[in-house]
């Protein structure tokens, strides 16, 4: 889990008293975090990844003081109106199309506060930003910037500036090959013809996201009082939440938040939006999940402890909370506030003899066979997006779409697993080859005969990436798996748009198709900026297990 450094003095100041360490350790644990160790005046606290708002000293102390009853309820933040502008050029549509920005003024920076700002930025990059793939954050001294600011894309040879911790002007390509940060994040711009840059009114480059800021205009010093913050990426809602986490922390440092006008080619947006969100919460639903009998007053007390407001059956959710997507998330926080130690254990009125599920044994045997063949097991999300699932794979298939999704990156349930494996290979192509990966996971398809209208099935996907990955090599892996299961199968040539014509086959057991196997089409590889050949197969394990299971004797 990610960790955050918290000053014991700052926490005591927020609590209004000196909290004994044994009591502190106990309360920190009941909040759902872990006091890992104390290093002098600093406490190192582990925070679950679903609470990025606590990955700063200000965010953690805010949550902790509310949880312990010092300052309960929602803490409201406000952004002052301004005429500050950021112009988003249509040239960034293909590289990094969205941004959310703000100005925070009046912070009296010292060494400690500068370190806190760096900590917020780094922790959000690694966790919520997924190592800058999802979100990249830039924080700049506002006094060195002339408005309006522009986010645009330029050819690499047209980008030239002095990157952080450097005294030399460098081109974009030199930054990506010679600068430490450039080398670390070069893969995020790999295959792009244009690179995004933030530029001010003097045509001075502020940064090249998601890689690095400028030394001249992107470095906070002890003289800095006002800062410009930008979050760039691919989903506006995600960027807005990330911005809210940062500006509320800077507000707690003593800063005053100012909104900015974002001028997109077809619309205008103001950020940050710090208004709380409303979510309905049925008390009966919460009690049924928790096995309790809490009344409205007790529900309100619990939600207040976790930093919410509750009124007339609705919870007000702080603008910086990214983890509340469904009423079940509110129920979880009610349980934390109520106290897991107060929940009574109950023995169910059912007596059974435990036995491992035979299907799980079946899957484990397959996994062990693949690990023995040098494969690495992966575990990707059940949620993905239409582009990854169909467009990038050159296929047109039905999928289950999430209603009212809050994130465009994860708005459909996957209907097959190979696209996820290709994303894994794409993210790791800077590592050495050959790369051999597999995943056993659930897929989802529409089926009106099911009560939910959706049927779930288990699939196995296997992929090999190297200079000589071909049909023969992946077929040998398939042979090994079926041989270990003592199952006979047949292979017939077929067509599938994700595979190379003539190098793809349908695998059948007892006359029923259970898998596709072949070499991934170079068109697909090109779309995903994958440079090595890839061969793969995907097996329907649910059907295979049914077909392989011995028939009961009559």
C-alpha cells in the first residue's frame, strides 16, 4: 500500500491536544489505515489506494480529526471567481485531450511545505495517476507565468526548453533519452507524432506532460506565494477529482483557491468544482448489509465522523472523495465509523463439511502448468472500455455497458480477456523479451434467459510476445494444457478479425468450440503501438470444464 509521511506535531495541532502514541496507533487502525512506523517527528502511515485524498498531511489530518470527533461533518471549500484562462487546442485530442486547472494564492512556502507539495504530487502520480498514465500533475510558480495558458501539441523537434534540475536547453527527444525523468516516462509518449505542452502567454514552455516541468517556470521556491496547478490526462472527471484533492490540501496550508476558465474547442468549463455531490442512502439497505438496526440519527452520526453530511435520506459527499461510487461505499464508511470491533460475531444455522470447489482445482492445475512453462500470471480489471474491447481489436461484438459510469476508461464489462493481456504487454514493452503472460478471469455477456440478463463465464487467455512468436509456438502451449488435463481436442481453420488470416483456428472438444488460437493481426499491434509479434489463445474454461467432467453413472 502507498504510504504518507505525517508530522506528529501537525496531527496534534489538528486534534488540539497531544495524542498518546498508543491511542494514536489504535485510532489510526480503526480508520482503515496503518501506522507503519515513527521516524523522529514523522509518522509513516499506510493508506489504502482507494483513499488518495488521505495521501497528504492535510488530507490525512482532516479525515483523522473528523473520525475522532474533533471536527465532524463535511468541510466546505470554495473557489473564488477569476478571469484566468487556459486554452485547450484541438491538436491535443490524440495525445492528452483533457486538463483541469486552478490557481491557489497566498501560501507562505518554507522547506516543509515544499516537501509536502512534492509528496502530494508524487503520491498521486503513483497511485491515482497510475504512474502518470491516467493523470499527470504539474504545479508551477504563478508569478513566473503570463496568462493565458495554452495546452497544445507540437512536433518533438519544435519543443525545446530547460527541464527541471537541468541547466541546458534540450529538445523533446533529448529529454526523453538523456534526462532521468524523461527516460523513466518516455514510454508514455512512445509512438506519438506530437507531444503535449503547456505554454504561457510569452510562448514559454511550462512543461511537457506527463514527463517533466520546466526549470524556469515549473519550480516552486521559497519566494513562491501563488501556484498554478494542472492535471492532464484522458478523463475529465478523473482529472477534476485529482485537482480537488490537491487544491483542498493547499487550502489547508493557508492558500486561497481561484477557479480558471478552460476553453475547449467546442465548450467552456470552470474548474475546480468543489461543490459536494449528493447520493441517496436507504437506511434499511445499510442496516441489512451491516446486520444492525441503526436509526437516522445514528446513521447521520456515523457519516459525520467520516466527513459527510446526511439529510433527508441523502448523503453529501466531499468533492475530493474519489472512492464513493455507490451506496455500498457509504455503508462501508458507516461500518468504519460504527466500529468493526462492535460488530458481533454470529454463527450461521447451517452445518456443512468444507470441500474445495472442483472447478477451482481445475483452474489451479492449468495455472500451475503455465507457470511451469515460464508464464507470468496477470490479473486485469473486469471493467474496460469500448475502444480496448472492440475498436483496437478490429472486432464488432456485443458488450455490457455500465449505466451512469463515472469514468470513460472503465465503462463496459469485458466480453473477452485477450484485449486486457495486450494492454499488459503494451505497458511492459520497455522490459526485456520474450514476454509470456496469461490470465484466468471472468467475462460477461448479455443473456435474456438469466435473471440479471447477464451471464458470467471463466476464460483463460495466454499470450507470447517475442521476435519469433507464431502459431506453432502458441499451439505447443495449448497442447501442453490439454495434455495435462487429459482432454482430446481438434483444430479447424477459421476467421477472426483480431488474428492473421490463415493463422487462426477454432479449437473444439466433443464437437463444441471452446477456444480461438492464432497470431495477432499486425494491424491490431500497430493500433496498440506493439512492436513485437504476438501469438495468443483464449479458452472458455466454463464450457471446457463441463465437457471434460466425467458423466455421473446411473
